[in-house]
């Protein structure tokens, strides 16, 4: 298991002991975005209607305990941005968020989505390995380095 996968699993689980053991300062990685995209598409489909996005954000905000209060407009804009849904105001909302807010929104959404999936440890590892491969593919596309 890669360090990025282990770190993301610990962050999603809010596992303080594992985070200390990893002795790693978290920086957002492409894996986090790729995992969120895959989880969102799995849950909502590629082009969800606005009510489905709003419902997911409300569910995530209600189901994830913690000290961070997810801004609904920020979470909805992030989902739209990741899934390529072009709505007025999405770009403005996203640019107004800090990196810390974006990370917390992603973690909150991932935590809620993974809890709903009720992944076994093996299934979560497989999902994150697939997400890592997707992340690598996105990076290759963005840099023009195609493996095909």
C-alpha cells in the first residue's frame, strides 16, 4: 500500500494514532481528488441533477461529526467542478475557498461516501488502488505523457 493511500485512509477514518505513526504532514494529493471523483460518480453518476448534489451535501454535513462546518455552497461547487458540471458561480465559490477548506470539504465528502458504501477493509483498499491508477491516468493526460 502506498504512503498516499495509507495517509488518506487514516485521514478519512480520523485515526489520530495512524496519522502519528505515518509521521507525515498532509498535503493534498491527486489521489484524494481521484478518489472523490470515483466515489461521486459511483454515487451520483457522471451528470447528476442539482437536487442530487444538494441532497448529498446535506447528508454528508449531517453524518460526519467533527469540528469543521462544511459550507454547503463550497461543497456543492466542488462536486460540480470535479464532475465538470458548468453552473453559474461555481468558479467564484471555489476560488473563494482556502486550501484548508477545500481539503476538509473533500475529506468530509469522502468520509460520508465511504461510510455509506460500508466498504470492508479489502474493498476500501481495492477502491483506493483503483483511485490511484485513475489519478496516475489523469496526471499522464494533463502532462501529455500517455502510456497508450
